[in-house]
């Protein structure tokens, strides 16, 4: 009998957590990119940041997901510490507000939400409607799970053993706090844990003082997932996660001795113990926001002093922005991969720029240095590719999936460019140095001119990759045609110098033409970023072949 009751109770808890996950994944698939943009635009003002954190978390029903989003902004240096902490205060209030809403008796909504969600998911033509259907099913399952937990708890209420255990725990509020924190960490959801505590308190299993102590533990434990996710991340993300944890833990330490007064005050809300529990949870988070929001400036400065920016990692081949904790949130993970791709582009720009210096100065040491930098390019490409394949497919929208493929293709082209510089251009440079060859002034000028245009194309390519700007994509395609013509004319002028008997041109003929060819290959790889942009804009013809 006891085993059956335990299975029913744990099954209800599992269904609650699963329903919460369905809501989060459905909303993330439908609005993930939009929610991220809302957070990004709200960073200019502290109160606006607080409100955006509250609203986004109310939709996602997960303060951890919001924490990972804002941490991605912080680690990229796009948001200061103070507004990022304001978002987190709003996120904490947001989860408490959702718990307050779900505490009302809306059990009649459960079958209706599941029915509408299944119908919407099964019949929707668009992916957004399917995702919203998934979210509705998840919300219905959450309400159903709360009913199952209440029904499963009824027979347990009379257990003398359980009463003895809970009675002992009620005498040790600190242990109750630790128990609540552990429960939240295991569930990875403060909302699910609060709803569970509310249900058990409603049935009389948890006395109010014990339930309130566990609620404090839930709030303390809710900071742990973000702490773990950002533990090895950038310093900006660490400041946000640890600052938010400090807010929660300070609040717990202050309120814990005052629990007897809180119990008395909550009695004024009426006999509904479950409502008292969620009201306490909301009041706790509102109190933290009211206390800390006005002094976020000094707190942010203290946080930055306690967590100073570390020195840049010595190994440039190690990725700096690929946060493993962000993998469950595709928009955040994609932004991290995009930033690492730009770092890869910066390293490639340095390689390409120095390649011309090698031909000018015959610098053997620089040849070796460029080869080492190609190892950096290879390492970053492999890390980005591996990271993108780990992103949770379950919460990835079609737009996110398309962007993942674009990043992989773009970084693969950058890696090919690095190989051409290392394996081809530097091999030609070594041949030039070994045989003491010298390009004619005109030939060197032509190479320098094409090289400069390739550098400019690389910058345009990176800009197009980040912004998806159609006008930049058009410029890239136009540049491809002009570059091809310039390369052809440079080769013709070289052949004219050969015919005139120029000694330098005769000695470096194959070398000169090979350098032109490799610059053209590099240019083609960089231009490739324009095609998907123009294709999305409907500006590409299906084929260049003439009709028969």
C-alpha cells in the first residue's frame, strides 16, 4: 500500500516537472528569439530590465532559462552588471507570480488545455501554432499533476511515521531550508518545487511553519542551476549568477529567524494553507526586489571588484564563449557560437594580413607563426562545430536550426581559408625565400592590390554573417565578379611581362600565378556567406544556365 502511494505521489511530481518542461520548450520554440530581443532592448534602464525579466520568466516559467539568456549578454559585454542583476530580480518575482496564479483552483482548465493543445499541435500548419499547442498541453498536464499530488497525499496524511519525521524537521528550520534547496536542485525547477510544497501543505501533510522554511530553501536552491551553468563561463555571466545567488541567500538568512512572525501574519489570509505558502513565496521575492533594486549600482561595483576580469587565456585555440550551460536554450547557445565564430574571423584576418608581409619581407619566423595560427583556426572550428551539434534539438525552432547550419557552413569556409593560407600561400612563400626570388615591382603591386581587396571582403563577409544584411550580400556578389576580372587582368599583365623578357617575371612566373589563384580561392570562400542571405530575400535565380 505504501509503495503504491509513493509511486502515485512521485508520478504526480514527475508529471508536474514534465508539464513545466513542455511549457518552456513550447514557448522557447515559438518565441525564443523574440524573448531574447526583448531582454536585449530592455537593458538601458533598471526598472525596464526588471519588468522584462518578470515578463519573460512568466512566459517561460523558468528563471533559470532567463538567467542563461541574460548571462549570455553579460559574458559578451553587451550589458552591464547592474541591469543584468535587475533582470534576475524580475525573473525571481516572475516565477513567484506564476506560482500565485497556479495556486487558484483552476483544475477544470486541465482537460480543456490538453484538448486544445493536442488539437492545435495536430492540425496546425505553422510551426509556431504547433509550439503553442505543446505549451498548452504542458500547462494542462501541470494542473493535472497538482490534482494527482493532492489525491495521492490524502492517505499519507494520517501516517504517524511521517508526522513524526516532519515534526522533527519542523523543529530544525535550518535542516528544512537545506531540504528545500536539495529538492529544488534535484527537480531543477523552483516553480515545480513550490507547487509541490503548496499541494502538500494544502492537504495538511506539511504544517505551515515547515512549509515556509522549505520555501526559503527552494529560493536558496533556485540559484544553484545558474551558478553551475556559469561556473566555467565568462566573468560577466559569473557576476550575474553569483550576484543573484547572494540576493537570495541573504534574504533567506534574514527571513529565517522571522518565520514565526511570518506564520502569524499569513493567518490573516484565511485558512487556505496552500495560498499562504505561495503568498509567502511571492512576498519574499518582492521584498528582495524592493530592497536590492535601488542599490544595484553599488552592489554591481562591489561584484566587479570581488570578481575582476581574468587575464586572457594563454591558449588562443581554446574557445572563450561556448557556454555549456546555454545548450538547453538554443538562442543563447547560437549567440555564443556566433561570437566565437567572429573570434575565429579575427584570427583569420591576422593570418591573412601577415601573409602579405611574408612575401614582402621574406620572414621565415612569420611563416612558422602563421602556421601556428592555422592550428588555432582549426581548433576553434572544431569546438564550434562540436558545440552546435550539442544544442538541444527539442527546443530548437526551424529558424534556429537554419542558423546553426549557416554558422557551421560559414566557419567551415573560414577554416578552408586558413588552410589555403597555411598549406598553399605559405608554401609558396617558403619557395620564394629558399630560392631567393623577387617579384617585379608591378607584380608585387598587383598581388598587394588583390590581397587588400580580399581583406576588405573578409570584413564584409563577417558583417554579413552577423547582420544578414541584404545590401552587404549584394556588394559581396558584385565584388566577386569584379575580383574575377581583376585577377584575370593581373594574369594577362604578368604574361605580357614574360613576353617582354622581364627576368623577375620569368623566375617567379609559376609562383606569381599560383599566388593569384590562391587569393581567388580565398575570395570565393569568403563570398559564400552572401548566398543564403540573398536566397532568403528571394534575390537568387535558380540557375545561371541559359534555357535550351
